[in-house]
C-alpha cells in the first residue's frame, strides 16, 4: 500500500514489540510517536478515545501542529527520533468502540437487493426515501484489519428444511465508517451541519455478512446473528479535515426529506477498490450514496439518543450502477447465479475458507492528486 502523504496524517494505535500500545500518526512509510513528538501524554493512551474527547478545536490545533512539524526542516529534524518504520510496529484497534450503528443508504444496493428478493414488487421498501434506515450493531465484534474471520455458525433454511451449521454464503459489505469524538447529552438533536463538530474522522469498514443466517432470521426484527460476528475496520482513522477537497454536493433527493433532514450536508468523492485473493473484483463509488453522513447523524440523534466518545456509524453498503461497482458478493454474483472469475482461474459466488478480502480507498486531495485512505483486510477461516 502506498504510504500516507502529508495531506492525510491519519491517527492510529500501535505498539513496538511488547511495549504498551500508544497513539501515532502515519506519514510515508513511518509512524510518528505522538506523545514524545508533541510532548502530550494524551497520546500515551492505548486508544484514541481520550484525544477524541477533547473536541473539534483540539483536533484542529493538533493537525496544524503536525503539519508544521512535518513540513519545516528544523522542526522535522526534532521529530525524526520519534519516527518509527511502519514495518516495525503492530497496529491495534485505533479506538474503543462505544456504540455501533450500520445504515442502509445506497439506492443502487437497496434496489438490487429488492429486485433479487422481491421481483414482483417495488424493489425499495416504502419508507426507504423517507429516512436513512439502519440498525444497532454489536460494538464488541468490531475488529482491526488483519484479524482472522471465523466462519460463523447458525440456523438457516437449506434444501431439506431448517438446519444448523457453518454459514454457506459468507459475504462482505464495502462501507465507510464515521468515528464520533464530541459526545452529546440525552435529548440533544443534531442537524447534518453538525457533522464536522462531532465526527473526528473516517475508517474503511467491511461489514462481514452471513447471508443464509441473515435471510432466515431477518423477519420480523432485522439483523442479528447474521451481522454480529465480525466487522473489520482499517487501523488508521483519517481526519474529516483531510477530506475537504473530496466534498461533493448531496444527491438530488425525491421526495424532499422532512425538515430535520435538511439541509442534507455534503457527500464525499471516495473511490473504493475490492480485491479477492489479489484479484480486483469491484470499484464502488461513495459519491453514489443517497443519504449523506450528515443526514445519518441527524437521524441517529433525532429521537434523543446521545452520542458517546468512540461511537461508530457506518454508511451502509457502497454500490454503483454498474456490475463492477457493486459493494458485496450478494450483488456481484446476483445471489449466487453469476460466478465471479478470479485471476487463478477459479470462481466464487460467496467466500470460501482461506479467501482474503482487501478493501482500499482513495479521495481527491488539496493539490488535485489522490490521497490514500488505507485499507482493511481479513482472511476467512473455517469454524
């Protein structure tokens, strides 16, 4: 993976050997150990949460200090003793996840799913264009990139009726995760314009999905065991401030959303790449999302639910109008009817044991070139 440039400066948790985990910033192929480099013990913590709790003004000041430190020759010389080759560090879960919410906000994905499972009805649920649909996930199974993924066990309907066993249709979902820093008190309702004040940054997210288990349990209450066994995130949290050049207008929304979902706020021009065993199989585009991150935040809090430091909310599957832009194997294989060809001559509909999925992403940077947002990877192992 290409090293992170000066425009990105993502934060993560790392350790060297048996030393305690601490916070650093990725620059090029190195990690800047922040506690000694900035003289600030908040970065000696094992997670980003204490720093996230400082709020927007502190995040901005720290980024400005880092830009100065890493672009001025004299300051850079002082920082060099605290630069550690990335190959010498072990990356950890970057923040302690408080609550986890996953949305369902891409019209292409929702339409494809509807056409597969409701071919004789309107593919979109009747409420889909009225609100950003979502569900409350399981924060304890959010894991850092590289963590092995064990194929889950569960109930599902097979050819001979209901059975119990390893999930036969293991899948992924390409998503962008939003990391909350600034909390709110119960009863506080936010608007889309409050995103930058409360969301510190983004991670790449793979919402691993057990499709057979999910299909059997889905009615009447929605996702449960089919979605609770693992969610992988990238180890580096890219600050929202690094994405200023990637902001794009919200899509046209028809019908006009209710007042609490207006204004819609911005979307982001982020390009994903999905690799299965090193074969590129899809290139979803985040700018195709129907509901914006700001609208998701507004809907998440409109009932009065408070935000907590370390909350994570995910965009929902990112898909595009073309087959090679679909963000999960359910869509790519059209529910298993259209196999996907790999470079080694094999094919897949869903994931086999031993398969490795890697999701990468880039976004426009301030100089017009791309900035790298890192990657999230996981390998499937048998139960």
